[in-house]
């Protein structure tokens, strides 16, 4: 899912999350993913001055999507790219569940 946050000063909440598109990525490489995001920016007429940053799954960084987008959209160094914390937490949770050395955590949770 591609989503954005817009500034809405006349609404009760100053920031509003909007869904821009939900679909499968056509290609599974960095160029294809970045092209899809760049095309989406063009469709919604999002220009450089409106982009503050992007939050991605870690795989996007492994595929260098951040560098490709930065180049294709001519973004300056002030635009941030971050690994979405929800994805990091999900990976940490999955790793923790696999680690038998951490079974004591289950005991504490069961006691609580």
C-alpha cells in the first residue's frame, strides 16, 4: 500500500493519512518499485517541495529504492528515508519467538 500524510490546517487533526494506491508491485527489483512510486507522485502531482520523507520496508533499502527515488525525483539531502518501525518490530518479534533461549519471557508473560 502506498500512503501519504498531508497537512490539513482546517481539520481537527493537523495531519491526515491518505491512501494513494494499494496494488501489487509489477516488478520485484529496485528499479520497478522506485518507478511505481515515482509514477504515483506524478499521478497525484506531488512535487519535490511537498516530499518530506518516505518510510519503507527493509527490503526496499536492500534493493536501493531510496537511492533510485532520490535520483529520479531530484530530491535533496533533507528528504528522509526510514525503515518503517512496524516492520522492524515484526521482524524482532518473529526472531524472538524462534529463540529457545528466551523461553523465560513466555513464563513471565504467563505469570502476569
